C-alpha cells in the first residue's frame, strides 16, 4: 500500500467529522502522535488519504471504535512507577486526612483512568491510611475517561493474575476476592469509586478536590490545551489540594498555579487563589471566538489610551509610513485623516519646525531615544510656542526596531516663566543645566537598565523555550513508549496463542507417529499429487530409504524393491472422488536386504475434515514367497 498522504485541510476535516459525528474533539492533541496513530488504522484498512478515510468511516461505523482504541492508548497498571505511589502514600495522604475533620468528605479525582487500575490503587492506599470503615464513610473517588470501553472494564473491577503482579501480596489478599482464575476488587469499597465519562478538553471539571491524579495524560495534548486543562485543574482543587502527574509531565510554564511538593515524583500543590481571568478561562468554550473578541477589545483600549495621551504623539512604521497620530498632534500640526498612511518624509511635519528625518535616522542607528529641545513653532494665531521633541525607537518582541514614536512636549509655559524671572536667569539656567544633565544621566541609566532587562528577558525566554521543547520531546518519547508497550502486549498475546497451537500440533504429531509406528505394515501417506507426506519406520526398514529422503517425492518415482509404477492406476482411482472402495494389490518385491517377497499393498483414501479426498494411505505388508 502507498504511504498515507498528509494534508492539513484534510486532517482538520477528518477531526471535525469525528467531533460532529461522535463527540470526540482531538484538535487539542499533539499533531505528530495523533497523525501517527490515525495513519496506523488507515494502513490496516488500506486507505491512502484522509478524505477516503472519512468515506470509509461513513460506510463502516464499526471502525470508529477501533480508531478510538488506537488513538486513546490505554496503557496503565496498578502502582505504576511504584516509588512515586509510595511517596504519595507516605507524604501526601497523611496531610490530606489530617487537614479534613472526621465529618468532612475526602474527594479524589482520577482523570484519564483508562481501565481503572490507578483509581483502585489510590483507593487501596487511602483505605490503608484511614481503615476500611472510615474509607467507606468519608472517601469519594471519581474516576473518568473518554473511552467508554475502558470504563466498562473499570466498573467491573475484574483483573487477571498478570494484571495484579505489581500489587503487594498483602494488599491483594486484603482488597481482592478470588473468583476462579480472576480477581475482583472488594465490592464494599468499589461503591466509593465512581466511574464516568469526562472529556478534559470540553467538559467542566470536578470541584472541591483534595487530590487530583492525572498521570501521563497531559503529554498527549499540545501546549495551549495543556494550559487550559491545568487552569481547570487549579480551579478544581481546594486551596490546600494536591496534583499528581506522570513521570513525563512537568509544569514549566504554570509556576503561578502550582508549587512542587516532590518534583522527582511529579507531586504538586495548588498555589493561592485563582485569578478572575483564569477562572473565566476554565469555562470558556474551546474555540477562538472569545479570544478574537478579547483581542478586538484590547486593540480598541490601546487606541483609546493613545488618543487620550496629553502629549502630541505620532507613530511611524519601519517603512517610513505615518500610521498613528493622536488628536493633540493633529490639532498642533494640522495633520489630516488623508495623511495617515502616507510617507512621513512627504509631509511638512518631517522638516518643519525642525528636520525630524535626521533624528529618525539617528534613533534607528543608535536604537535609543533622541531628543531635541526648545524647538520654536508658530501656531495658527501666530503665537510662538516651544517644544521638546523626543524620537523613540519601538522594539518588537525579537528586539528589532519596528517603528518610531515621536512625542512633542510643549515647554512654552516654562519659557514664559523663564522670561518673567529675568533676575534669576543665571541661577535658573544653571539649575536647568544640572537638571538636564541629571535627567540625561538618569535617562541613559534607565535605558541601560531597560536594555539589560530586555537582554535578560530574552535570555529567560530562550531558556523557557528550550525547556518547553525538551518537555515536549520527552512527552512525545513517552507517548511512543506507551504505543510500543501496547503493541508488545498484543504480540505477547499472539505468541502465547501460537505457542499453545504449536503444543497442540506437536501432541497431534506425536499421537499420529505413535499410531503409525504400532502398525505391523509399512505405511506411506501421499497427497493428491501422489507425493509422500508420511513414511513410517517399518517402511524405512522394508525398503531402505529414510523418511527425510522420500518426503515430498512422488511415490511412483521411488527406487525401491517394490514395482511402484504398478500402483499408479490404483492410487488415482482411490484418490478420485468417484471411487469409494479401497484398492488392494499383490506384487512381487525385493526387500532392502535382497530377500524376495510377495507384498500385499492396500490403498485407502485420505479424507479431510469435510470428507473430501486429500490423498491416499498406502499399507505395504510382507506375505512371504
């Protein structure tokens, strides 16, 4: 079969079809591993592309279940990563029970529980902490998954001896009842473990939880979906609640939500109160409409804030185009709406009242604010005003200059005050120079600090990006490991079946050889083409050819003391469906020892399971001379 062809549009169409037809939303899953598992099913059903696979699903609805079982890898076990469970039982569960009064319920959520092993594991641990009686009265364990087939297995609570290998013998004896070759979780305790379907991406979370277990589930989702789920987890937990993750999962970008308790074993505690924005995001729909609306509102707020600035300001982009001018700058310089979007150097403002073009070039070159003071400007009523002009580069997230912001500070009142204070001019000028020098020094220091801060922030962002990439790679490797583990379990099952069938075949062959060896005559079994299939020990003794020498050879071509050519017609007649009688012949023959004998040859049909002719059984007995 040709390799599966990928197309983002066709993949999105398939995912949307799954969401609409079956209610499973896989858009938040990591795309590489998701595509790998879908491609596995497509190859098994010989479908080349995603569009054809949608058609196949419409015609074969039973394929949905097989596809979901492939995507939702249910790899789990009791006490998986035993050291982590031991740490949870020794350090966390005592803190939970101590924080709750005897009349308060302890609520635990096992999210992504698969076939229930982890839910029953935590039930056993907390029952060991509280005792069975207290457990029944005080504990509720909510176990959820999106896979209904796995939930059905979990509700039954029936497991094989192999499934319970990781359960300590004492706990197995205490919490499981033996029924034949299977084990059933204690019925009284099982009433406190409640299983139900829940989609972490779409459904609202549980609430008022003391412990939330979600192990090796988050790693299947992309970063955006992980963030939304973790916000929901923070909302779901009590202020002193705990989160227990899998060994491949970290909280690199969510330090504001959770604090590590045992980082090695991925045990975290909830931090503080969830803010309003995160609380609203818990129940936000899983689409972009709300986000787009928020972005639109933010843009309007930014524009309103720019217009409300008391200083006249204009913004020029990297291409030299005037893109923004607030109301104060429009009134001061007569900027018309049609000027927005024009090249700045074509406007009068670029060279009057001062040449701003050279200042802009300087700001680009030096990547810092360039200022010019005491610029004179005649307004409409011929009044003379004085301006301090600041040309500041605007930097993007990558540190590149994406535009220029020019602000005009009206210092006319200062100049008038200076003219009114002629007697103190010298002193004022001295103070002003000192202030200006201090201001420039402060501004330079501030710019240096800003530059240093930006460099540190850039370095920090690079480190965070590297950490996230490493985490994503680790999660992907863990995902592939679980896929391989699932495939290995399937192969072990197949190997066990093959071993059993081989034992049965060997037993049958031994039984057949025993029967053939007990017969008094030499026996040869041939197929429909008269090729030897079986040649017993007495035949070897009588004619001198070993079984390995004759198997697969035509009986009529064997060089032995029996005139086998005379058996051809009898063999064909016996193999023929029309002839139902055995054939018998008396032939002169010479044994391997050179002794002349009369050999009675009896030919019987070899019948198949349904009575069809599959060959013939040839019995050769020595009659003497």
